């Protein structure tokens, strides 16, 4: 059995061949004096997999990004040689997952008091078959185990470490506005005509939360979101190129976007919204939020200057928002709406104080925060809940 633990024989799967734990296991299996490597292996398994080697291998298979899955996602025919190599890889990894401490040379050399790892019953072939069958809604590699992503400083797509778990059911008010976003997203997921969306309105009204909640709601249908900062807009074509062959659907999320009249990103954003995006990929949409109705930070000085057709220039600046197919406005809530949100949130949080006291405190809190909003309501209720 120990001769089977040779991860250098893997030709299709990538993650197991690079995994530190399996590398240590390979050394421990054949080297009787590998107590240090065996101890390092146990530390990894104890810290990350509850001490279960089989679970470690299963996770590596489930998260793998390889040529076989890439071809399945693209709808390409799988060459017979790759099919056979994939089966051999899975057979080898199944043997590794089933390897017990008793079969490890380093464990035997340690002695009767040697610490152990455990094994569980896993079926890697069935796991992989399920991955292939569900690839259109689950994806593979990093897309399979994450919903929300972002671009790092180098422009690489990375999973968000602490992803927002906001759900649609946890949001209050703005049902009409939110339904517009939901309907467009469902059309997108069903490969029907869908539009880029701009959500504008006062701060704290739930624009960003709406987008994140919709993504969480429909992730099981193959929806993923990639957050792009305004400073990264120029990288969007590269992002599209990386995901356009995926069977999943992607929302590129730009939060709190605004431009000045001389901003280079203004022209880049305009080009993306003029049709080039949909022409390049049918599985990508842009959802953006802004506290400004027209996105542009217009100054009085923009109305002066040497241009003969000043009005045309102004219209060019403020027309960017019109290039989004759908524009949804989240207005600041009225007093009645604001207090209704407070009442609902307080009830859900288990806060039971007289309503007049609840409302008067909510109004004072809103004044301190500069106005009523969904965010203000949430902060007020959280403050009360902390005192329970």
C-alpha cells in the first residue's frame, strides 16, 4: 500500500499534487525515520480537517481546477486519454484517502505511543461524478466553494474571506425596488434578455445589501459576484475574459461609484456600457451603486470654460447613468417607513419595550446620525439588542 502514495503520478488533478499534507504523507509512507514529517502531517490534519486524512483528500478533489472539468464546462469532447488519466488519478487518490496510520512507515517507527490521524468513508469517484453533473450551477475550482469574490491589487480574482451573508428575508421595505433587481437577475440566470443595473439613492438605504442578498439567494442557480473597485474598472475586460467560458453567471459589482468630469475611468465605464460588454460575454452583467443620481460629480466650473457647446458636454457627463439598462432609485425612507423598519427589526431581535419609547429613541438616534435610513435603523436596533 505504501508504494501507492506517490502524488507525482497525478496528471489531471492539480490541488492534490501541490498539497502540503499529501506531500508529507508520501514521505512518511516510505521513510522510517520521518517522525518530523509525520508530526507536521498530523498538525495540518488536526488544524484543518479534524485529524481526518480522507476528509482532506475529499476537499482537495471537490475544489480542484483541472483540464477535465474545464472541458466539461466548455461543452467540449473529452479525449479518451484524458478520461483514462482522470480515472487513474481518482483511483490513486482513493487509495491515499483510505491509507491508515498502520500502513505508514513513520508511524510504525514512532512506537506504541504514536499519535494518530483518522479515516472516514469517502467515495471520490461519486464525488467527482456529482461535480460533473452539477457543473452548470456549481462550477468548479474556487467557484464551487465560494459565492463572493474580489480583485486583489494584482487584478487576480480571489474569494472574499468573510463573505456577506445578507438574505432577502432579512431586508426591510423597498420591496418594489428589490423586485426589479430580482426579476432582472432571474432573467439573466435563465439566459433571457437582462440589463446592467444602476442602484442610486441615499446612503444606508440598502442598495449594496440588495445586490449581495440577491446573489446569496440565487447562488444555487449558478450566480456569483465579483466586486470591482472603481480604480479597477480598467481591469474589467480581463475579468470577463477569465469567466466568459464558465457555465456560471457573474455579476460585476461596483459599489459607491462616482466620477469627476476629467476622470479616466469615466471613459472606460462608458465604453463598457455601450454594448461591448454584452458583445463579449452573455454570462456577465454589471450592477453598480451610487449615492449620486447621475454618478458624475458635477461642479459649477464645468458649466464655464472655453467649449462652445457647453450644454452638450454637460449632457455627455450626466448621461452615463442612462447607459445602464435599468436604473433603480432607493429614496430616503419617510418617518412612517423608518419607524416601520424599526418595529420589524426590534420584533425580530426580541426587543420588547413600549412602542412610544422605541420610536422616540429611534428618532433621536436618526437625528444624531444625520437622517433616517435603513442602516440607521439597523444600528439603532443593534444598540438596543446589545443592552439586553
